[in-house]
């Protein structure tokens, strides 16, 4: 009997030592993991704080769970269980006291807090040149995510659920080719940001086309283009083609173009160059 008792005692002692070693090793790993997360995350969120404290609490509990000076494996298991119970309570204590938070940079709360941004869309004339009232959308590219907000009657687009310090790019989504003047600009979001986005209609600097009569190109037609601040003249060539390069001071999204030739009826057509379509005209004789 004595030999069996001795064997059982050794087995219990072995189990006790094994459990203590496993508890200490696991506890050390939990604490190391908590420290790594805390060091490499400069501005933890509340969820991340709780994870850090949970790992630390369980790790500390495992390290402090020691068996009594007895050889009973059951006592060891009991003490480890008590340690784990303490490990459940410790994260909550640490979370509410937040000792790590006292070392957090001052701007972390600003970076983590949700904010909004207002984008004012305006033309080349300045901030009061609201050329897209209730027309189109502002597109915001943010960390691989694309947000889209409609432009209201005041030329404004509102974006929610942003964070201070976010870097964003902006563009316009509209049926006509309005684009930002500075497409490569990066805007840094601040609390309650106001961004002024200058846009312009693209492709309005050229008007071209062809004049025909009886399906044949008509040469020597006087073509008169009326722009925003002046008039341009051209004459069709032997293939009936005409073209205008329009200076910026005259540019607009619609031009009136007259076609005049002796012996033919003078006619006029509106030109919308932003469509990219040539203005092809058929003339009739008087």
C-alpha cells in the first residue's frame, strides 16, 4: 500500500508542477501580447483598451496562481481557478481606471472622435460662384472607401462618420464633365471641417464640326461663334470642316454658332462642347 501511495503522491506532484508551469507560461504570453498591442497602437479605441487589459489581467492571474504547499493536484487546480476568476475581474478594474490612457498622446481623443465635413462646391469666380446648386454629387475617397454626398441648393455636400486626421481626395460626379481644378489635392479632415472645392466644366475650350450641302462638304462658309464675352470667326475649308479654340475669358457651357454663305439660308445652332460631339450642319439654298 505504501508503494502505491508513494506513486500516487509523485503523480499528483508531477501534475501540480505541470499545471503551475503551464499557468505561468500562458500568463507570460498573455502579458507579452498585451504589452505588444499597447506599444504598437498609439491611440487605442475603447475596444482595444479592453482587449489589452483582458490579456494583462488573465496573464497576471495565471502568474499569481500558486498551489499551496501540498502535493494535491486538486488544490493546484483550485488555486488556478481562483486566479482565473480574479483575471476576469481585473480587466474591468483596469478598463475603468485606464492607467495606459494617462500616457496617451493629447491628440488621440481628437483622432478617434467621429466628426463631419462640409464641402462647398464653387466655380472659378470664387466661393459665391455656386455653379452646381442641386446638381450632382461630391465623391470622397477615404482609405480605399468611396463616399458619395449630393450637392444641395446652397452648393454644399455633407459627409458624416469621418475622423480627424483622415486624408481624403474629392471629385465631382455629374452628367456633365465637371471636374475639380486641383484633382491631386489631399484634404486633411479636422473637427467640423469646411472644404471649398473649386470645379470647372471640362472640354468647353473647343468647338468643331462640318458643314454639308446635299451630303457634300460645303467650303467657304462663314462660321461665327458667340461666346460669353466676344465673337470668333472661322471659314470652312475644302472638306467643310471648321474649328474654334476658345480663350478662357469666353468659355461657357453653351455657344451660339451662326453659319452664313451667299446663296444659302443663314442658320444658327447651339453648341455644347462638353459633350465631345462635333457640330455637323446641313445648309439649304435660298
